[in-house]
């Protein structure tokens, strides 16, 4: 998947904050890069960026840099920040400074998509005093994009990017900053170059992000055979959560707002009410004697005891609200973003490690098994098998069994899949694995 430009926006200081609106398109594997530049007085009150948010979600700092040209009592301080998978729609970028700067402060944002959901592959910075700002950076992946911000001290300089770089914002001679992107076809040492109309003190910060890998589905490699099944309509008619504790199944009932322990014949062993915690649980996994569930309405990952006591909550509001499907591989959580047909890999604190895009719209359930992932798709009525990098190993039609496969779990030998067409839970052997 090629990285593609989406939008840019910018704003200036009001008090100790910079606030401006940006519209992020509904595309997969999104990235937001934000630059900030502020002018301070050498020897005066120190000023830095305290934090940046987009739609209330905090960005991560890449690097900062302070410089002057030796001839003036002013310095420039500029920073580069990023956010993976920013929320879709129009929202505010809010930059908060530690103190009011001596003169001014400005910020600009670039939104793109098609980016691998991971930290920058490399970042770099450089300063100098000349008419030719430059910084070197080393991409690891082909077809990556380099993002940079170039700033200078004096307030009447004109910044121009080198050929091949696309200028995404230029806030004018009175503002001292401009930014560009550069697609890199081959992973090799790359220079981001600028030209000033007069020699001046300058600084450049750059970061490179990899593209989301392309993959080609392999179809009809595997088949599913029903080993057993039971009618789950007496448990719930809207099952999104399913997990296995080594002996019994646990079922997340989205309609009845309860979580049930059932044996493999479908008999209810125990249950607890979830309505006081949330009204839409769309994923469930058993880990070491307790349960984790996704509360999709409030975007929380909730840790339950087996009797329903809340042990811990993890805020997932930085992700989309269409979260469902949940599993754990012994180290990482895996869950689905149905709106963007993506799979997220999170650490145990809810921090994004990686992601990939599924082949079809409307994935619903996910199960980790033997270093691979099984994903159910309700729209295509199929099951897909992926490795952890998002490469399709195989897929097959589930429609003859049930046209609406949702929650899925693996018991070490068989898969258990909740089918919303017939309100059955099926015990499945996948032949060819």
C-alpha cells in the first residue's frame, strides 16, 4: 500500500496554546505528523512544548531542537510529534506550551494514510548557519516517506525545498518554518535539503515512516468441517465475545449484557451482569484465571474477575469505537477495528505495537493460534488466516455453515465460532492447517 497525502492545516499562538482544526479522511493506516516552532529570548523564561493532542488523544514526541545564529539574543525551538491512527473526521490539534514565548509560536500538521502502524524507522536533526539547511536520514523500508520541519532564526527569510521534496506548509517569512515530505523508493541514506534566500541560523528535524505492506490473498486453501455445535439462542442472540479457559467456553452476550460460562454442550455454568459497566461488549479473552473484554461504546478494555468484579480498565479511546474481536498471544492483545478493517496488536498497557489491514470490509472476530491469526468476516461470509505481519495464508467460504461468522476462539485443537445467522456456536476443524 502506497503512502498517500491526505490534508494539512496550521495555526498560531493564543496565550500558551495553539489550536486549529484538521480534517482526517476515512482511510486505513493513518498517520498525523505535527511540527511546532516558537521564538524565545536567550536568557529569558524557558519555553518548551508540554504536549500535543488531536481530538483529545496525545501525540508522541519525535525530537526537539533549539538553535540561534550567534548574532541575536533570540533562539528558535522547534519540535516534531506524531500520532498513529488519528480519529477520523474534523477535530482540533491543540499544542500546549510550558510558558508564553517571547515573540510567537506556530504549528502545522500533515495527515497521510497507507502508513505501517509503528514508530518512525529513523529520525534525525541538524543545525547550521548558512543558506543551505540539510539533514541526512536513513529509511529501512522501500517506498517510505520522510517528513521534515525546517526553521530559521531571522524573520525575513524565504525557505524553499529541494527538487523532489513536496512542500506541505510554509507559514511565510515572518514565521520562520516550513515542512516537506519526500517519498523514498529505495531504502538508502537520504538528504532533506532546503534553500534560504540569505544565510541564517537554521535547524531541520526529519523522521521516516514505512508504508503498510501490500499482500495478495490466497483463497480456498483450507476447508472447515463441523465437529459439533449447540443452539446458543438461549444464551444470547447477539454474541460478539467468545473465549476458552481450558475446560469451558465463556460467551459475551451483547444483547443480554452478560458474560456466561458454558460447557462445550452449551449448558450455562455461571454468569455475571455487565450492564452496570457498559452496554456493548464486543470482544472477550480468558487470561490466567480472569477475563478481558472490550467495551466498544466507551472504548475501554476491561479486566474482570470470573465473578464480574472489575480489576482494571485500559482506555482505548485513541482507537476507533468500532472495536470488536479480542485475543491474547501470551504477550500481546489482538483486536479488530471494524470501521477501518484493521487488526491491532497492543501491549498489555494498551499501547499500539503494530497493525495491518484485512482483505475485506467488516471483520468481526479474531483468534490467535500457532503463531497465526484467524479472522472472521461477516460481510464476505468467510474466514481468513493471517500471519502476524498481515500476510494472508489462506481463506475460505463459511457461508455453507453460517452466513454471519462473528466471535471465534481456539481450544488448542478446534475452533469455536459464533454464527449470528442461526445463533449457533460451532466446533470447527480446519483441514489443511
